[in-house]
C-alpha cells in the first residue's frame, strides 16, 4: 500500500447520505438493541503473550475527537506520555455514508503512515467489511488492524506500554482492578450508553425508561464524589477517564440532541466541579475539541437533526476554579 498522504473527497451527505441508519422499532418482546462488538477484539500485551505485543513505534492510532471511545484512548496515551511511542491520525469529524475519512482541516489531517483516505481502507486491508468504527490501532509490522476493541483499548494503552511511558501514573492499579472493572461495567451500561439509548429510542416508553435510568446513575455518581476527589479517592484511574468523556459531551450535545434533559451536568454540585477538575489537566483539555464534537453529532445524525444546524452554545467556563484539590 502507498504511504503517500491522500485526502478523501469532501463530505457530501446530500449526495451520499448519512453514515448508518436510524434504529428501527423492535417488535414487541424483542431484546434491547446492543452496541455491536469490535471486529478485531485483540489485546495488546506487555509480556508478548498474545499476537500483538507492546513495542515502541509499532502501532498507529486512528481516532476521532467526537468519539468518546477514541478520546478515552487519546487521554490514556497522553497521561502515560506515549505520544512518541504510539503515533496518531485524527479523522475528520464529519462523515457521510462512506464513513470516517482523512481530510485536512482544523484539528484533523491526512494519514502520514499508510496514506489511507478513508478508514474503511484499513478494515479492507485487514480482510473486513462492515461497520468501520473508531478507535483503530494499526500494526505497522503485520500491515493490518491489531485492535479496534473499544471496550479495552484504553486499558491496553494505559498498562502494556509502561516500559516506554514518559509519565509515571498507574491508571489501573492492581489492588483496585476488581473494583474498577465492576464500576466500569456500570459506567458502560448506565452512563456511556445511556445518552445513546435515549437519543436512539424507538418509542416514548423506551425513552422514558432509559432517561430515568441514566439520571439515576448520574445522581449516584454525584453522591459518590461528594467526599472524594476522584471515583477511587485520591487516585485518578481509568474509571475517571471513562466517566469524564460522557460528562464533557453531556451539556454540549447529549442534553438537547439526545433529549437527555432531566438535569444538566452543570446542575450537579459534585459532577460539574469534578468535570472541570479533570478538564484542567492537559491530557483531558488537549484531547477535547468541542467544534468537532458538536459538528459531528448535530451535523451527521440527520434523522435526529434534519436541518444539520449546529448550536453555538452552551457557553461554559471549563477553566473556572473547581475547589476539589483538598478532597
């Protein structure tokens, strides 16, 4: 394959249509629709026990700023100081039916490693056709996708590359792993997927059930953070990253676009200062692009927002003092 950078054609939803389709109403008694699993659920290991061992310079990440799963990996990569160990290409936040693409623009650019114009080319080169999701970890050595395991890729980046990490921080401490795993399952089902269940609800009844479940989870997390700085006391872990990528999108997109509007995150006495506290670490701030986030959701989910008008607000002060340093 050529490594010469190539730009995808301009996005054109009117010509090609939107990526994906609105969920259909399930028949009575049918199980709830679940997020499809990864096509390449491989793990990256520190000890070389699996097919894809951690090595510096071996892997290239394809990530999109609007995607919370991508941001989880980007935050872990920066918090561990792995910017020179794992390279990255940032995808255009706008996509049509041709999927995620590489175009030059503010905050995103071309693929300097493989010269792909569309993310689907990475999947096709790896023998897969179907749903082309982010994040994607490309293996330079074998010339194919190593992993697109959105559930675990942030964990692998946070743990498998310790030998080359430029920053000493343990995001998945051994003594807390059982508790972290349990909380992460709660976060995935109730918080991370919650706004999507609301926004893609096939019926009023389904929507009302899911929106109440989402805010019950947020209420519980707000109470948990009343007497501690992070979800596990004074130690920032992967669970904080996973919660935060939902919080940072909530009032900006999920509140209105997905009708997750019982309360705002800014209404919570603990979640809002907690969200600002994390944002003020550059690993969180530097991987957040509100323009990409808003343009992607409001501009590409045409069955939810047919006009594709992107709202200007909300005007939030993420740099305001949070007062959580002594908790």
